[in-house]
């Protein structure tokens, strides 16, 4: 099983710099920021208490680009 850090790195390596990332509240946002502090395509949903999946779904439904959804790391 991958560690949280390894999973984050694998997701970003798989989807690359041109992807948009929406992070959930709490530790995952901080962990992503620690790995990619200058990455411009990350929307940090601090204090949102579960709204990140809704935002990700809204983005996915309004784009013709390929998308992936990760519920949990």
C-alpha cells in the first residue's frame, strides 16, 4: 500500500501539470501543498467540509476534457 505522500506524488505524476486539482479540507490539502507549493492548478478547499467533490463534479460536467475522481487517499 502506498503512503499518503507516495499516492499524492503518483496522482500528480499521472495527470501532470496541465490538470486541475481540487483538494478536500484538512490534512490532504496541507499534504498536497507540502508536496507542490508552487503548483498553479490546485484549488485548496480549506474549511469546505465536503464541498470539494461537488466542485470537482461541476468542473467535470462543464468540460469536454478527460477527468478522474479520487475520493480518498
